[in-house]
């Protein structure tokens, strides 16, 4: 082991190699899930080029040392948590936008590029980077690809996968797979890009990517609507999809709306609040229709960017990274028609677990994605397992997914059978073994 660490420190130099003894209490030991236990990796490696990443992987392969890739550590499933028998491989020093091609409408960048940097570069070139998340200031391109991240704009632009044109990655033995394609149509065999997208670092290290950019949209129109009954929501969504170019359709249950700071916006306080954003179409006319149909009881239209931001603040105020310490965060998908029955059953089940239970429901309901934050003050740390034991069978029964956007990481593996069959997991394992025969890439994480 000592010789492997010496080889790694020689390849990377002091800027790229930090010994375990210097990492105690550092930020590389936990992600935004707060599930880190302080476990120190063998070392923190911070390569600054593809050649260095390949050299690191060759050394680790030769000595059979597991590797945990780390991006911005904003993941919510514990996918980047270090292990005592593995090195942590941070992409932070391999960052930067390499090219914006205005004719193709594409951007090529390094995996360690922070999402906000990519968004700013796209904006300066007159485009929109199609992915957006609350963690934009810290999460990295390699991290959003590895989790196939979503966010509020999925309804308009799709998940990360839908915007990814080309990908470059390094396998566990140091082999470089580079397919930085800028074209949409490319049926030249298995699409490895889609295998690596959402693989949570279990197939190799992502080093570069090409994204499709969207034309910069016109100023969006934003409104906050008061809704009294859940069955109005599917009707509103269908009509909004027909009449508007929707770029967000975010629903908050009353508990979330209040905790986000929504008190006083509507009187009386509605059971649900809907944040709707449209790039095109007549939002005012749509609101008038919704009011006349009795689907909304009130609405406020943002008259400035600052007013729109206030609506978003209500939606985003219950931030997972603040809430997760001691609370339980669920990220599930459900068919819209089954959502309200699920929410009622979930609340009832939680109160049976702990009569003091509190829960906050909100989500990207335009995509069937529900987030639930749960506080069970009467239960200790075991509460997290009890919540998942309660909720995931209900998700399965409703035909949903136990992870809509955050991945499986290390925190949801025990419940994967509620979303994937053993045959599916076996197929994933076969792929993983083919690409990583020694099982060195992020062991104990993700589905396989
Ligand atoms: C405030 C907040 C809001 C969020 N909002 C959303 C949201 O709306 N939608 C959503 O989908 N997610 C959301 N997330 C979670 C989301 O998964 C992450 O923010 C992001 O996708 C992870 O990026 P990261 O760089 O921080 O990755 P990390 O947390 O560092 O890693 C995540 C996984 O990717 C792997 N990985 C990282 N980089 C590489 C690489 N270069 N090669 C191979 N594997 C790699 C890691 O091993 C790990 O398994 C949110 C998180 C926070 C804290």
C-alpha cells in the first residue's frame, strides 16, 4: 500500500495528493446527504489532466485499490462518500469550459466544471445551459452526469441524459474512451454515453462532456397560483402543456408553502400552491381560463425578476442540504393520478410511526417527481430506515420509482428491489464487471 501511495504522490505532486492524515474533519468526507461518518480515504487525489487521471487509474488497478470519484459533493444519496480501503478522486482541478460552438449550439467542458460556470458561459454566448439545480454553485458536470440529475427545468429540457451529446471517460485500468461527439444522430453501436450517465461513478471516471445548448429563451412569465383541490392539478398541467411553453410546474402542499415563507401571499391559505413558469404563450389568459374553470382560486403574477425570485425562494426554502441533518429526505416518482392518495397514506403512516411526525411535500409535479422531507422527533437515527421501510413499498404499489433524480448511492441500496427486479440488477452487474473486472470503481454504491 505504501508503495502505491508513494507512486500516486509522485505522479500528482503536492497540489494533487493529500495524505489521509491531513484530511480529518475536511469537506471531502461527506456529501450533502450528511450521511458521512468521518471515514478517511487512503488519500485524496486531485489530478489536473486526463493524462494524470489515466496514470492514477493505472496505479490503482495495478495495486487493486478501489477509487471513489468525487465531484462537488452535493449528492443526496451518499454516492461520493469515501471508504477506508479506497482513494477519493476529486475532479475539482480538472475544470473549465473548453469550447462553445455557436454554430452547432454545443459546449465542451471538463468534468470538474461547476454547473454555474457552464451556465454563465452559455449565457455569455447567447445560449441557455439546459440543466439547472439548486446546487448549481457547487455541483460539477461530472457529478450531474453521474447522477443523471434533473431539476425544475426537466419539463422543458429533459434530464441531463437528454442533453448530453458526447462523453469521455477513463476506465478502471486507465483506458481512455473518448467520444466527444457534437452531433445528435450517431447510431454507431452501443451508446456508452447513456451507460455512464447515471452510473454514479461505478463504471469509470468521466473526464469531459459535450452538451447541447438551448437558444436563450425570452424573459419567462412566472405566477404563483392558489389551488383548493388536488384533482385540479392534472387538468391545469394538461392545458398548460397545450397553451404554454412550460419551463416549470412546481407544486407545494400547504405545509411546504408555509415553511417556505408563503404565509400572507393568499387569503385564505390554499391547500396547494403552484409555481408556474412559461417561456412562451399567454400566461395571463391561461390564468383567466383556470380561474373561470374553478381550477385555481387566486393567482399572483410576477412583474419583475425580483418578484419571480421571491416565488422561487418559497419553493426552494426547504433546501435539502439544510434539512437533512436529522431529517429524512425522500425523492420519488409517482404517476400523477396516484399522488394524492399516496400523500394521504404516507402522512397517516408517518403519524403511526411517530405521533409527533411532521412532513413537507413539494415537487416537480410536471414530471411526477415528489420530494418529501420528514421529521420524526420521537425516533432516533433508526427513524431513517423506518421511513424508507414505510414509504418505498407504497411507492412500488403506486407504480413509481424510489429514486427520481438523486440516484441510489449508498443510502438506497437496501430498497432497490422496490424499483428494480433481480434480473435487472444482474444485468447491471454483468455490465459493471465487463467494464471494471476487479470491481474497483466506487464499490458498494449504486444499483449493481
Ligand atoms: C441544494 C441542492 C439541490 C439539489 N437539487 C437537485 C435537483 O433539483 N435535481 C437533481 O437531480 N438533483 C439535485 N440535487 C442533488 C444532485 O444529485 C447533485 O446536486 C448533483 O447532481 C451532484 O453533483 P456533484 O458534482 O456534487 O456530485 P457528487 O455529490 O460529488 O457525486 C455524486 C455521484 O457522482 C459520482 N461522480 C462525481 N463526479 C464524477 C466523475 N467525474 N466521474 C464519475 N463519477 C463521478 C460520485 O462518485 C457519486 O456517486 C440537489 C442537491 C442539493 C444540495
